[in-house]
C-alpha cells in the first residue's frame, strides 16, 4: 500500500514538472496578468526616498514639485501570480519607501506553477531636492537630475544618473554605468565594483581630483581642463581637473572608464584656472633736458 502511494506521489510530481515545462515553452512570451497603480504623496524639502528589492526597471524623474508621483506596473504570465511579489509603499512626509516584498508561496503552489516570475516597473516623479537611495534592483535604473545625494547599489542592469549635487555613490553594478555631471558636492563621487564600462560626462568644467584603482580596462580622459595626469601602473592612475579638490574615486571596474566633456565653449577654462594676464607696461618717464653749456 505504501509503495503504491509513493508511486502515485512520484507520478503527480512528474506530471506537474512536465506540465510546467510545456507551459513555459508555449507561453513564455505571453502576459496574462497586469496590474497598474498610481498614487501621489506629499514630501518635505530634502525628504529621503528609498527604492529597493525590485524585479524590473526603475525610472526616477524630477520636477519642481512638492509631491511624489508613484506609478507601479506588475506583469506575469499567470494572473494568479500577481497575488505574490507585491510592491509595498511606506510614506511619511519626510520619507518614502517603495520596496518589493518577494514571493510567498508554498511547495505545492510552486510545484503547479503558482507564484511565478512577476516583473515590476517603477516610475517616479520626485522633487529635485530629495535624497535618493536605490538598491537591489534586477533591471535597469535611470535617474534624472537630483539636487540631493544619490546612492545606487546592487543593480543587475544598466545605470544612468543625470546629475547629483550631493554625494554620488554607485556600487555593485552588473552593467554599464553612465553619469552626467554639471556640479559636484563637497563629498564628490564614488563608483565601486562595476562589471561593465563606466562613462562620465562633464557638462561643465569642474575642479576635481580623480583617482582610479583596480581597473581592468582602458582609461580615457577627453576633457579640456586637465592640469595633471599620472599613470602609476596598468590598473591605477590619477588626474586633476582645474585646481582639484573635490574627490572622484573609481575603484574595481571590470571594463573601460572614460571621461568626456560636453561643456560649452565659453567655459573652456574654470575661473580659478584661467591664466593671469600681466598688467600693461607703463611708458618710461621722459628724460630730463640736458643742462645748457
């Protein structure tokens, strides 16, 4: 009797496995379930915003506003799967958190195909003055112009940051990193642990000290206001832009690193680095008349 029960269980598991494989082959590209929500939340100036644990893309736009507009789209092959991998929003006027809660399904539900892969798409419009942290995202991250600090970490996908005036941190990225900079805060920028190329675009000429360490790739510095460049060895190098000062640290990159400039021609040299012009030479005073003989 026990042997028959055991065989029956094995047959059920095998049938479920085959069914999942056939379903995956014939319906891999179909989307049966879709859920879209959109909410608006008031935020104080300088509020903290955190986005984490997202299985999909994250896009952050900024505007002259005192509200956060939060758009969430969730899709799955099976509509029942949308019961899982929900997005949780936690809000106060000084802090906004958008996080994925992950899948919660038992053995039998997973066996029959429930609680499957739910894709999530987050689109935010935030005040420019927020401080933004994005981490643990399985997809591309695109961030607009933020006047506060920006931290991006643990991303499996391309990362783009238009601007961060406070400290900028980009860490643990499996994909290309592209950062556009028109201003740097006193704490500068740090890019660490990137498996992909790093592209830094300078929209204005800056005073900064660049340090590159542990680079497995080429280094290109195509900007007009370089006042010092030194290559210590194949993996480590330093450079100074303008009069230096603000740190830009790039460490542990498995890919090429490049700096390029899109600064207007009128700002070819920063004021602090402009060459001095010597004062005009005065004419010598006329010689006194010779004494009469």
